[in-house]
C-alpha cells in the first residue's frame, strides 16, 4: 500500500500474492481495507520512537503514469 500525505498523493493497494508485478490497483474497490491499513499504520507510527537522525530519503519522483511520489518522514 502506498499512503497519501493529504497533498494530492494517491493511495495504491495491491494483492501481492495474485499480482506480484503490482499492475492492478485495488484501492477504489476495497476502501475498507485502505482505511484499516491507514489506521494500523498511524497506530504503529505513533508507537515507534522518532529517528535520532534526519531521513536521507526526502524528496520526490514521478512514476511512468505521471503520479508524483513524495518521500517524507
């Protein structure tokens, strides 16, 4: 699952067992799974300590389909 940061990013959901190449986005077909995974991620994110050093992976790039992916802490 790729999460949205609320600034125009899209959420993607794939069934890796059936679609290891990640060719079929299932997010719109299964919004309940996306919501559950977002809740679980947020709970996990609050439970881990903040990193001692800033991320070296900040920035963004564009996928071949034109979707911009932002990397953030």
